[in-house]
C-alpha cells in the first residue's frame, strides 16, 4: 500500500534478523542507524500508517489503519518522538490504506481511507485540532486497496486515485473542493493492484499515476500518463522482480528524473530508473532475503543520497538499503520492529532533522517508532587539561558513543599525523616529548554519519621546565614555558 502523507499536490520526495538488533549499515563512512523500536497500541491488525501535522501544532502525528477494527487510530505527537494515547474513528469495512490531505480547502488536514471489503473510500474531515468528523463514504471500485491524494485535473482541488485490487483498475475520483467527490472513473492496470502514487513522471508538469500490481501473472508497475484534465492514457506495464506490493518514487541517481522502486513478496527490491519522459529503464533487482510489503525512500544516513527502507514481515524487521547516489544500492541491514510489520512511513518524529521510521505491525496490533540516531554522538568523557615537564610525553583522551571519526586540533587548527603527534584520527592523542612549541589548547572534532559532528570541550596543555632547587627549599622549581611561548617566537629587537 502507498502511505502518502503529503498535503494534496504532486508527490515531492526530497528526503525514508538478529535479536536484539541495533545494527548499522555502512558504506563510505556513512552510517544508517536506528534506536530500538518503541511500540504504541493502535487496534486490531494495524495495516497502514501515515504521518502529518493533523492538529496544527507543527509537530508530526501518526494515523494508523486497523483492518479488523474498521477504524483509524490518531496518535498526536509530543514532538520528542513520543506519542499520546490513540483516539480511534470508525471508517468502512476492512480499511487497508490512509492518505492525509486538505480535501475541502479549509487549511485543515483530512483523512481518506481505502476500505477493501467495503469497496469505498471514507472521508473524515478534520477539525484542525487533531479530531475528525464522522466518516462519509464514496464508491471507489471493487476491493479498494490503496488511496492517494493529488490535483489531477489542474483545478486547484484535491482528487483521489484508488487502486482497486478486485477490478484490475485504478479509479480517479475528482474532488469538488468542499470535501465531496464525484463518481469514480476507472482505468485498467495489471491484476490485483495494491499501491498507487501520483507524480509527474514525464516532466510535462501534469500528474501521472504509478500502480504496483501484485498478481504473479502480471507482476509489474503500471504507468498511466496524465492529460492534465483528470484523464489518463492507457497503462504501460514495467516488469518487476515479483509480486509488487508497493511502489515509491525518488531520484535515486540524481539526474533530475523521477525513478520508481517496487517492493515484492518474492524478496526483491526492483529499481526502475526513469528516462524523464514517463518511460523507465529495464528493471534492476536487489535480493533482500524474504518477502517485503511496503517500501519508502529517503536519505536515512545524511549523506545526501537517497536510500530505501522496506518492511520484512517474516523477520519482524525493517530492511535498509543505502544508496550510492548513482541508482545502485548496497547490501541491506535489518532493524527490529514489532510483530509482522506491514507498512511504514518516514517523518521527523523528534524534530532533530533526521528521518525516523513509523511501522504498522500487522500481528502486533501496534505501531513501532524507530528514531534515527545515525548521526548522533554522545561524548561521555572530554579531554582534561594537564601540565607536563619539558620533553615528557602527554596525551589527551575522549570517549564518545555513536558512529564516530576523530580529528584532534591545537588552537583550532587540525593536526597532522607525524612526530610529535600520533593518534590524531583516534580517540587518544599522544604528544611525544612535548615542548613549549606544543603547549596550547587542544580539542577534538568528532564526526558521525556523513554531515554532522561535535567538538569536545577544550583542554590546555602546559609545558614546564625543571630548574632544580633554585630557592633552596628542598623542592624542584619549575618554569612555565607556555606563558612565554608566543613572546619567544618574536625577533629580539
């Protein structure tokens, strides 16, 4: 299912088994890492999840579809990655997908829910405070499985696209702008479509459709180019590596052209690089060792390249595939979720600028929140100031948790490895035979992930000279070189 959680308009993506799992996916010194999942009960058979700010407090919230309870759970966010107790709203019969958008033009976010057995769409108008009005249902087509929101006829009003698994069709339902909708118009796609997205795939400024088809006999992604008036050209099918359960959009090779990615229950992630005209290159498949049901795209490790995350139900994990920036992907790494994860969505749940993951767990009857800690650094021990006698060794130590690289500095200038400095790129800096020339202020820049870092507290190195017992009191007297080091570098007049 497609978990579209953007306000109405074309999809815009800039951003998405071991036990216990706290693994890190690596490559080019860039890491993807997520904290252990925190689970929130939602309802029976949590099937789909979306995120947006539904109560207008500028904090992300979650909406989860519960297939057997025939309702949706709304979990308001606290802004720190935690969520309040859910409030549930009744929808149609066996809901399986939800999209969030302003469908009646009042600047408040509403919900559109695809009801599989009901073969309809429930519209829940939002009150702007995180509560919703009673659902109103609209016919959508046989066994509606996925819903997306977008303006498909260029009238400034949000419309709906619905994948109908029982009719081998995608239904276009034009909106009236007041939260009501017209009768559906259906277009043929492959058998058993289960996911739909709306985006400009051909570069003509008109919204197009991409649909993931699940039936093994026609496993594919269907692309329907839009005419700009709410009508669409016949579907063109693109082969994928198995029964396609979900489709996502992003520019994986940074060529300015939209690419498609499909999740398949044969354990393949299929990449379809876009040609920019609505056609796509031959499929490239990546084996993720087990069925996956949903997939999202986002920069998960902060390296400026798009990555993938997919739900792996059999292993109760989300599998992350880091992108190389050229459309190719690295080996997957699993991160633990709840029981039988079905769908997922990306969003910055705790306001730290990094994409986190929320996962709807089918058997767990809950949603897991996995906070992204790929770039996090915790310094538990800072370097300490010290005084050494001239020509003795000195050392500074730092202890940091998280994905780390080090760069020691003196007076703010990065040090180079070599006499008298060693370990300038490690957690322990050693100064062999320290003299007045090495006295100064030392700190270390600690780099995590790709584009982040912290600088430790500064520590002073003081170098002194032993003169012997100058004043006859029985103690060795010292001279502080560091106080005069700068003076002695100047020419004598």
